[in-house]
């Protein structure tokens, strides 16, 4: 009973948060708004932070990492033009929340692969995804995502949920022709620019999509520490 009441209260807060994102113009796509209303973000944060799960800000998920702010998840999903049936690669799985939103949009015929460098976070993310109902669509892998995930390539969409000094070359190689990739590129302390790379006739077409702040991408084609 207690739990049902909590779920209802969380649902009301979630609706308010997502309506706010639409109202402020962050997200306009009905598919993205619907996915964000469906995915229970409180299942992806540590229990003590559940009361804050529907604030529009990043939250601590342990190991020095954060779950991204809802507006950033919405903005990235919309810019990437995620849609049913797509094969998606995420780098920086964290809590699994962003992957769950992508999974909701790609639906049962799509697939989401997510690479997370820190094994305990990946383990927790798998449990979160199971509880939230997305474990059939999302595969969480432990590894250095700057190398991509060649065994399941090519991908229709790729996004990096951490700040990178450059667009890691293996990710571009693993992107399908006509595909889109979104990477926060820049300095960890001074902030980053959201960079979109479209693969057009085998070549990168790059556009910039505004400032953002992410934790560092650490790996062979990322920061060294
Ligand atoms: N998308 C996540 C938030 C990610 S925070 C969510 O929705 O909760 C960024 C994550 O990137 C952190 O968990 C960090 O450990 C991870 N990360 C950093 N460098 C990485 C790399 N080279 N490969 C995979 N994951 C990496």
C-alpha cells in the first residue's frame, strides 16, 4: 500500500517535471516526452535521493559519477531523432536511466547497447533496468567505451554521456551510413559543446548544438584520467 502511494506521488512529480521541460522549450518531440513520462527515474538513483529524483538536475550515483539532468537526456534524445527499431550505442551507462529512455523510444524491435567503465555501476544499472522493465532491450557492457563496441556494430545512433577531448574515431567507424552521433566535446572544467556528427557518404558532417557539462570520459580516446 505504502509503495503504491509512493508510486502515485512519483508519477505526479514526473508528469510535472516533463511538462516543465516541454513548457521551457527543452523538448518538443511527443515520443521523447512520452518516454520521459514512462521511465521511472527514481528507480535509477540511490534510495536516499529518491525524493530528489524529479528535480531537473544531475544526482550523485556513487563512484564519483552522476545521473544526467532530465533536460539533457531529453535534449539529446530529441536531437538524435531516436525512433522505433533503431540500434543505439551509449557510452557512459552510469545508472542506466538515459539508456532506459532510449530503450522506451526504440521499442521492442530496437536495441540499446551501453558501455560503462566502472563495473559496480554497470551492475547496479543492470538491476535498475530490470526493475524498470527495460532489461530485454538494453545490454549493459563493462569496458572502455572510447573503443566503441565493434561486436554489435554498426549503430544507427551513438551518444556519449561523458565529456570527451575529441570525437573518438572508433565510434565514427561503428556508425552506420546515414547515422547520427552526439558527443560532448571540450574541457572538463570549462565545459563542453554538444557536437553532432552525421555520417554522410562515409564522411563526418559536424554541427554544434550548445553548451553542456558532463563528467570526464576516461579511456584510450578520451582523457587519460
Ligand atoms: N548516462 C548515465 C550518466 C552517465 S555519467 C545515466 O543516465 O545515469 C558518465 C558515465 O560515463 C560515468 O558512469 C562514467 O563512469 C562513465 N565513463 C567514463 N569514461 C568511460 C569510458 N571510457 N567508457 C565507458 N564509460 C565511461
